[in-house]
C-alpha cells in the first residue's frame, strides 16, 4: 500500500487580486494536496491509494461527484487512472523512475483531481521511490592501456566511470581491482558527486618479465543486495616514453545558452608533451561518456576544439560533463573534465489549459463558487518560469491561485441574471522573463435564472399577549412576509411549521390563515395550565423549488382571577357528606387551659392557582365561639390565643377564618377549626363523646373506642401471662404456700419466707399464709371465700402490688394454738381482685 500524506495549503500568488471583502472567497478556494509514495516498477493495475476516501468522498457520492484526473500535460495522465466505482487511484502503465526523472535525486508526478457538484480541484503528487533495479555498467567492456616500463610508481591512469541510473544508496558506490602485484584502484569523486576510478602504479614494471597484464575491474552499488558490473583491463608494458601529455587545466567550466545554434564553439582545450618526435604528437578525443553527450558535442582530434552538434534544451538537460583525452604518439594519455552549463532562455510562453468550465451557472451561486479550473505552466526556470494570471473584462469574477500552477475562477459577488445573462472574460497569463511572454484564453459564462429570493418577515420574532378564558377563534396576531421575486415566485402563503406547545401529535393551540397570515386561537387558553407557548410560522413562495423562511411567534397568556383560594389545612369537615354516607372525621386541636396569650393553636394553610396579585392571600377571623380568645395572622394564617385561657371558657370552641386573594374581584374560601380546651387527651375524651350527636361525634367516638380497645388488649395480655405462670406451678406439684390453709397452720421448727414475687413485672397484690415445709399437714382447712370487690379502672391499672401487709391485718378462720415463736406471715400470689383477708 502506498504511503500517503495530506497537507492543507492556502491560496498562492493571486492574493493581491482579492481584498478583505473576498476573504470568504479565499477560504473556499483553498486547495488540498494529497501525496502518495510508491516504489518504481509497479505493474499496470497496482493500487496507489484510496483517492476518493482521502478527498473525503463516500462511495455513495462518487457517481454524482464524477471524480477524474486531469493535467496540463498528457505525459502525467498516462501513468495513473481513477476507478469510477470505488474511487481508488491505480497505476496505468509500468513506472520506470530512471526513464521518468533521469538522474534527479527526487522523482514525482503531479496532476489534478477534479470533483463536480460542486466543482473543486485537488492537487495530487505521487513520489516515485527508487529501487535497486539497475546494475552498474561500464561504457566499454575492455580498457587497453600502454604503460612504459620506466613509469615511476605512483603514476595515475584515468579509467573513467561506470554508470548506474539508480540514485541514493542504490547508485554507484565504489570500484575494486583484481589482486595483482603492480596496480591498485582508487575511487575519486567529482564535484557533481559522480565517482570515477584511477589506476595507480604501486611497483615498477618490467617488460621483459611481464610484457602485459589482464586484470578485472569491478563497479559496485550500495543496494541490498548490491549489484556489480565488470570490465577488462588489458595493460601492455612498452619501452620508454618518458613524458605523458599534460592539459593546461584539469577541469574546464563553460556556460552555453540553450538557444545556441548547432556548430557553435563550446571550448578549445589544449595539452602539451615534453617529448619530441612522434612521442610529442597529441590527438584529442572523448573518453567514457553517455551516448546522449556524444550526440550533442564533438571534438576536433587535432585542435582540441569542442563544438555543439545538436540544439540544447534547458528544460531537458541543464548540465553536461565531458571527458576529454589527449594521447601522444607513444600511447600516453592525459584526461580532463569539461563541464557545460546550459543557460535558460525565456523561450516558452505560459501554457493555459482549461481543465473544467461550469456553464451555465445559477444566479444564486454563492460568492466564491468555482466556475472554472485552469492550469498554467511555464517550462522555463527562475523568473522566466514565474507566471501571474489576471482576468480581463467586466464581470463579477476573480481568479485565485492554487499550489501547483492551478488557478480557480470564482464568483467575486452575487450574480443577477436580470442584469447580465452572460459574462465574457479573458484569462491572461504572463511570465517574468525579459522580454515577458504572454498567452490568453477566453471564458464564456452563462447565468441561469432561479428562484433566488425567499420571503422575508417584517420581524424575525413576534410577541402576542392574550388573556386567559378567551373565546375560541379569537384573533391573536397577524404576521406578514414579503418576497422580492415576481409572479409565482413572489406569491407568499403561510403555514404553521411547529412549536413548543402541547405534546407530540396534539392539535396546535393556534391556526394561521394561508393568504393573510392571521393567527387565530383554536381553543380557550388557561393560564394555570399553559402560561406561554411558541409556534413557528413558515412563509413559502410559489417558486420551483419553493423557498421559505420562518418566524417565531411567542404567545403569552395573561392571568385572570378565576381561581378561589383552596384550603389545605384544616381539611373540609364531614358536614358536607351526603345523607346515608359515613361522615368524615372533623379535625380538632387540643389547647391546654394553662395556655397563655400568643399560644400557637394551628396554622391555616391555603394555596391559590393564580399568579401575581391574584395569588396573594390574606387571612381574617370571621366567626368564633369566643371572639376575644383567638386571633389569626394576616399573612401567615397562624391561629393563636389572643389572651390566656380561663376556666370560664367553654371546653369546645369553633373558629372560622376566611382566606381572600387580591384579585379584582377578590375570591375567598373559609376554614373551620374545632378547638378543645383540656390539659390532655384523656380529659378531652368526655367532651368529645358529647359531640356524638353533632358533626363532631363520629371522630370522638372513634378515639374513645380506640382507647377502650387498647385497655382491653392490655388486660387480656396480663391475664394470659398470669394463667401461664399458674399452669407452670401446677405442673410442678402443690405449692407449699397453700399448706398454710390446713388445720395446723404453723410450723414448730420456725418460720420461712418465700421469695418476693413482687419484684417481677406483674403488677399484682396477693396475701398467702405459708407453713414450714418440715411438718406434714394432715388436712387443710379452707376459710370461706370473701366477697369479690368491685374495682375501678384506675385501681385496676394503678394498684400497688408490692406492699407487705402487717400481721395484725390478717384474718384467720377457727381457733389455733398460739405459738409465740412462729410468726404468721402473709404473702401475696393471687390477683388483687381475688385478694384473701
């Protein structure tokens, strides 16, 4: 998968044409640059990248947006293509970086991607990365050298260089020479970065022992794995030719204009030889050079004059490096470099290519809409290749520069077909050469008519005030909108577009008349249910397609005093109950007779559903059994004693308070409070029972029955516990405490006291006679049972069961011998209403 980068860039050199008014145009014209990087040698159909996705286009948008690639040069378009179905960018033919970019360190292909609806342009750049697909190659497979046997060690012989079209680490890196006893190879690097080989003599030669040598020279690149190329060195050892030729300079530099005609003299090189005779005769020629350089230049073998054979083109090749050799009659060779720099001439006018033209364009196109895409290129360099574009003609259009030599023609202001149905402008492109070259292209833009005016309300938001309890169908408000268009495009009708009032699906509270814009109430409004609501009114013209606008109408419902105060406490009494139904209990308050003035009796609580002054409540005392005994707070509703309660005041009091609001007219409600003057609830029960015949009797009877039921439940609980204890003692055998009822009630051994059962939780009083357990009692003599006393409830619940009666208070039936040393002791065990005496 290709590596891709995406950069946002602003507009380029056309900013001077736009003022602050066209700031939005500049923003809309900003282009995006999409960059991909792929290796060379990819086959046809290889994926470069998801171009549509990187441009922000979904699969559903592709058919309508019509993504395509475009370029000013056909050369760029032949390499890549876009799939119309998925929007991916694919390789259209095999990519050879060396063929496309030569020896350039970087290689890329730039083109434009066009999308329509709306029209926009994106710059796409594909970097072609080098792969090690080329082997270093010598221009000739065999080098023949003739070296005199008297040549001193350290002498150098130029072998030239190998060629490797790859760049970077994949290019030529060095040379190696087959192992031998005479020569080594050294790698030299020229100023342009090219590496050549020098053969260096390390040891003296001897023609008689070794007249010739055959060595292998290897060139290596830095790829992984590295590639190599080889050449043969045939070295003949000759008799003495003491002096080799010597050039006046090792390196020559010359500049040549690209418009120089063929036959022009480039440079005249010269070399000298200190020998005499045939050994001093020098001939000139080219060393190892590319075929392209050999076609462009020629050298005179006798004079050393270099001439131009073919025309130069700066845009094709900017520098040439020529290897010139000088050979004497003895076979010694000297080398020099001639670097030819080609100077650019402004010989190419700017080329204008119309990539896309949107015509006609609707008159409602917003400012900044792209109507045409242009590509302007100038192959020249420097100022000769710097291009500026402008529009000539009266039209609401402007031109904006984009990166990569592209320009957008955009609308500078709103279009109006009624004023101009067609615009003609000329695009003029000029470079900055001397003299400047220019080119032009005419654009014809047609404007189509649309419904470009929407209705406009006189106000963006309306407010209406309606008092509640209005009649259904009452006029609420009248809205009005105007449309600058004519005919059907200017005919306005009104609709309700929705609002915030009511639940989903509920009928709107108002309706609007389609022609006049009058809003009518659909029902009577209630302030307590809805205090305000908003609806949107839509004004729509009759154009195709129709245009519309909305205005918000906020209706405020005004409150009327239509709700009387409602008393929450005290609640309504039972007097309003229907005949035959059970009357509800009337609430009452108990006030102690020791209450002083200001004692809080109760608080009347009331609410009013209205708002404002209609909900301000005040309290007044309108009726009382003792008017001077109570008072009511005007705003708080607190019922307090106006003076201290006296014994003369009746036990039952009835207080009636009125609650009024401040509406016009005022509405009111009454609250009735029953008060019982008593120190406690038990004391108040008799008073409450007397009210059984009246409206208050049911509540008093209910309280009385509750207290009575509670007392009976308590008595049953006590009786159950007592019976349980009695049953437990009976299972344990006849208790010794009952033996005192026999004929002989006293023990001669002494007296014993049983445990004090009164220390428990059972509140009972009992008297028993207990005899000593040591003597047997033959027969128990039971006394006649005493009459059962009738006890009150207070005695039943509050009697003291833990008193120990004196001996003198006990009654004994029959005569018994007096035993002085055995005292009679009575202890209680039976309930108090079965007490024995």
